[in-house]
């Protein structure tokens, strides 16, 4: 049977989410798969958004200092966060939320939700990852700390959605969760997935280079200092916090694009690359599993590749891809 491409999009996770499935399954079968994917996405958002008053994450932070029963998915997410925090020597740290809120990022950035009441932990301290205790069905953080899973949540979810699709026999897909993209297989024409990269100096455009994804499961994550930002007392801030200074990272990187085999890894390393800056980003990210990296720094691009051909030049023939 002929492969057909199916696409759905919606607002979720604080951004535009787009799901593309390529299959020879019936329309009814694909529709059921889409419904399952959206159910997983919205359930994840309701469970782990710090902007939702009754989310599992919010209730967990309110219970700081006490052993709190957690869901199996929250345990899995916490274990992954702890593991990747250890790999980055704490440069990724979900305990950063008090500093993030103190800097200015308290409210949701989604239009229409900017004035919703959210819990304020800006007076709590930034804890260390080894202060997180995880039991069989419980977890515990110190009473004067709070966590936020935003630094790895979308990447984690993209990987889990990929697992679900693989289990359903769908091996050709492209899942775009805001700045995190997970791919597998090819498009309906049998071509590798091609991903455009936003221009940090022209947010409505793209740079001449694009990412060519291998047919194995793959991920591309982009993080920048221009999307979640604002001013407090006339002082500018952005949402990439340096866990050493507890303030917005002072960096020459405007936007970092990281390629890796897992979305959670690409997600975390993209933010870490901004924190360490273009000079040290390659030495930091390459040993941790980054396949390729493109950093947009003011008016110049800095490119690092472990595998040749990951980034390709955009040509007129690929403009519509």
C-alpha cells in the first residue's frame, strides 16, 4: 500500500505542537493514534506544568519537605532528570525554579494566561540534585526548595511519544513539540526528514542551513534567549539561568540547535550550550552525546559536527520542505 502523510497541530505545552505520521494504515486507525498522542500530551501538560494550580508538579512543590506519593510517570521523569543532571555536572538543574521566578519568569508566556495566579517560590533556595530522594512510589525535596521540569519535559515527552508510536508499528514520524523535534524513518516519498532552523536575527525567517535527519530515531532541539524574556525594574532577563550565578546566562549564543539520538538529551544540551557559550560548547556537549550543533551568535554561526552531512545548505529545491 502507498504511504500517506497525516498531520495535526494544536496549542499545547505552551507552544505550537505539530504531529506528522506517515503510514499505510487506514484513516480510522491513524485517527485513533492521533487521539492517543494528544491524550498523552495533554495529560502530561496537566500533570507537570508549574502554571497549573492542581498539577502533580504543583502539589509536589507544595508538599516540599514531606514524602509525597507520585505517579509512575513522574518517577520516570524525575529519574531521567536526575541522571542527565549528573551527566552535565549540575549545569542542568530542575531545582533552578526559585531563581527563575526571582529573575522574572513567574507567569505563563502563553497569550491569555499571563495573569493567571501561580505559586511563587522565589524566596526559596536553589537546591542540589542529590537532595532529591526518589523511592518506590514517592519522592522528597527539602522544604525550602522547588523544582520545575520545563528544562527537560518536552524532550522527555517527545521520546515517550516515539516509544508509543514504535509500539504501535509506526516507524515514520515527525513530532514537533515547540523547540523539540523527534523523528524516525522518512516522509511519504521515502526522503529523510529535513528540518529548518529559525534565524535568531530574524525570528520570522530561517537560516540557509537545515538539518538532515537519519532514518533511525533522532532528535533536534533548539533553545534561545529571546522567547521567554522580559524586564524587572528596567533590568532585562531571559529564562536560561546559569546554576552557578543563579542569574540569566551571560552568553554570546543567541540560539543553539543540538542534534542527538534522544530528545531529552538534545533539549538539555541546547540550554547548556547557551550557558557555557560558543567557545566551550563543543567540548561540553560532544562527550555527552551531541551528534551535531549549530550556534547562532549575533551575526555569525558556529558549527560543530561529529558526523559529516548532518547540516545541509538550503537550496531552492528544498525551500518547500
